[in-house]
C-alpha cells in the first residue's frame, strides 16, 4: 500500500512549481496568476526550511537596505491614516508588505535548496513556452481565441488584453535568457527562443512602456560588456547604444510625427506629442496639480483616481483626467504619499540599483546582473506604465527578483541562507 508523502516533503516542490508557473500564467488573466502566487506563498508555511526562511527575512529586514524599506513603509503610514479612504489605503499598504515579505522568504527558500531553484527555472521556461503560444495565437490567429481560453462570454481584444502580459515579458527577457544558460543544453536554446518571442509580443501589442524598460535593460547589459575592460567591445557597445536610442527616437517621429493635439483639449504641451502622447501629458499635469495641493503627506495611498475632478472626461472619448492611475509611479506616489513618502522610495530604488551594481562588479555573478536588469526595467517602464499598487505588477517584479537573487553563486557554509553573496 502506497503511503502519502508528508506535506512538508511535497511543499517545497509545489512551491517551486507554483513560482515558475505564476508569472507566465498572466496570459490567462490576473486572477490565474494571483492564485498560483498565493499557493506558492502558502507552501512556505509547510516548508521544512520555514524557520530558515523566517530567519532570512529577519536578517534581510535588518540589513541597511532592509531598514530603508521598513522606514519607507513607516513613512507611508500618514498617507494611510489621513487618506480619503483609509481602508483602501491600508489594504494597498499592507499587501505590499506581505508581497515583499513573501518574496524575501521565497528567495531564502530557493537559495537554501538549489535543486528547487532548478525546478522552478525549468517550470518557468516550460510555462513561458505555453504562454507564448497562447499569446501568439491570440495575436495572429482567430480573433476570439483569447476570449475562449479565458472563458469570457464577450470579445476580448488581444492587443489590449495582453498589454499587462507584454509588460511582464519585458521583465522576463533577462531572466529566461539567464535561466536557459544556467540549465544548459537545449534549455539555452529555449531561453533564446523565448526572448525572441517576447520581443514579437511586445512589438505587436505596441507597449511603448515595455520598450522603454528594454532600453533601460540594454544600458545594463552595456555596462556588463564594458566591465570586461575590452576596448574594442566597449567602443562597439557605446556605438550600438547611441544608434539604438537614436533609432528609437527617429522611429517614434516617423510613426507618430503626424499626430496632432486633440482639438477639444486646450493644453500647453511640455514635450512633443510624438515623443510622449498627449493623454499622458494631460494626466501627468493634472496629477501633479493634485499632488501640490497636499505636498507633504499626499491624499492617501491608492486613491488618486478618486480625487475631485479625476473622473471628469478629458474630451468626448470618455477618458478621465486620471484613468485609474497617473501612469507614472513617481507622480502617483507623490500625489498619494507626498514628499514624505516619495523621497524615501526614490532613495530605496537608487540604493537597490547601486547595491546590485556593486555586488555584480565585485562578483561578476550573472544572477546579480539579471536582478539589476529586472530592477531598471521595472522602475524605468513604470514611469509611463501601470499603477505602482497593481498587485499583479508588484508580485511579478518581486518574484523575478527573488528567483534571480536565489541563483547567486553559493556562499561559504557559515553564510546566512539567501544572503547577497559576492
């Protein structure tokens, strides 16, 4: 008679599988990805190494960067207490803490047992392959395919419905490439194929914010090649970056150079609308005006679209002055938490990027470089992308960072599990 394995034995493998599946499953909808991530976090409670994960969380929170994050969360509290909607603000604030804590424990768990990381990377590549097939069929195949596979009774326009997935594939580009190289063999070819498919999806969906994130990542990889201290390579990379950025600007001008301001909008545009579309400029301007009405502690976390006038239509198309969020994390945080909340977050972002850069240039560890690329891609694209408080966006970013950091080269035996290793 077969005996069932104990939950504590099965849980680590389930956690690794759910982590690998969660992000690619966004192609099926945010709810599906959310369920996978919640199940992964629940598995942590059954891990044999759960005490080590908690210890890793404690050590990370006590590190200089961890203390900066804790201080930032504390400085956001006034924007919860004095919010226009305290319960809504508290929910967004509290779940962010849960996401960060969960990601740190996943990082510790995968770093503690490298075979789990290998399993998670394999599942990530396989699930990404399935997601790519779904996305490409939806974009180039039958127009109602996505509606059917997402079990919707109404038509789902693929180019709009897959914008979130396209943004996440931008974050996944360096991770799947690195995962393929780490696993070796045919997995390396799978990783390269996925990167190419991701680029096709991003281009077809026309997610310009994702393109901005990719440009930020290209600069990171340029630093990687410069770090090799090869003069010829450094010159070629510099020329490639200059040509690439110039080509992007020229392409935007050629494709969108004939755009005209909407006749119903009387607005003094700060930048050419072929470079930054007129809707974003109007939304950013309105959001900044609201931010300066309460510059110190803001109006409350995750409530900017409920401010007076935010629901008024910009013109007859029906788009509001704040269509859900300002499409810029810095402006959003400023309007909702004030300078008291924005400045420490900027310090955290800069400190995180600088710290990862320091560790990489000291260790030359590819996993750290991938974590750095994901970071600059996330914060770079977020300047014209989704709401900072979007749960699926936060979780995707944190899960990918956890996977990368868990893949660092092993430290000496006396080092804490999951510690940033150099």
